[in-house]
C-alpha cells in the first residue's frame, strides 16, 4: 500500500467479521439443535420450543452482529455516520439496515439482501433464499419447516436490534416462505 492509502478503509464488509458470525451462528447447528429438542414434542410444545430456541438464537445473533459491526467498521458505514451526524437525519433506517444486512449476509447463502423500502418511516426487506428455512426442512421435514419455527430468529433479532438502538418501531412479517416463496419483514417507525 502506498503511504496515502494505508489508513483508508474498504467499502466492503470485513470478511473476518462475516466469517466469524457465520461460524458462530451456523444455521445447520441451530436447525439440528431444534430438531433434537422437538423430537418427542407436538403442537403447542413444539411452538413453545421454537420460540425459545430460535428466539434466543436471534437475540444472540443480532447482539453479536452489532458488536462486531461496530468493531469492524468500513468506509461506507463511516461515511453514513458522518452524514447522520452532519444532517441529524436518516439514522433510521440506515444504521439498522447495516446490521440487518451484516446478520443475513453472514449466515445466508446470499450476496445481497433485497431492500424493498428504505426511507425515514419504513425499512422493509425480503429473504428469498433462506438457508435457515432449508436447514429446518432438512432436519425436521417439510411440515415442520412450513410452520416457520425459524421466524422467531428473524423477529427476535429485529426486536433486539431496534430495542438496543432505542428506535421504537412496529414490526410486521408481511410474507412467508411457505405461502410466498420468500419472507418479508417491515419495520415502521412508531
């Protein structure tokens, strides 16, 4: 590197951060843990177990994503923070969107996360190829996967994110993999 570019950060996410999150929150591991936990359960007991296992996974997944996302900043994030500091606007949705993207890009077999809407009132994204849903289907079968136990991971991760950022929102799951071939989540400022 030349002397002038030595301290410049890349625009891309840290590969080490993405790899670390992906390893720590491997979707095959959580799907296997869930399959083992529901082996002798049915109905409401399965739903309660999915809320507990995937809910805790989602909370820890997002907390770790936020921790590493702040530790491994990139040029895009630094520029975004400067813009927000200068203008006083767009903290929502820009900062939460960054962590959502890091979380999914680290654990899913995707290169981009489709953002459906991103403005000062709403942040909506969709996940069309979900590795977690696929892993649950592999470990537990199609019927269990179609009950979407994994939605608790996404919902609890988002709730954790907005709570930790102190942004009051209304969170809605607008589409589901079994019915729409993708899941879609929308966070609207309260």
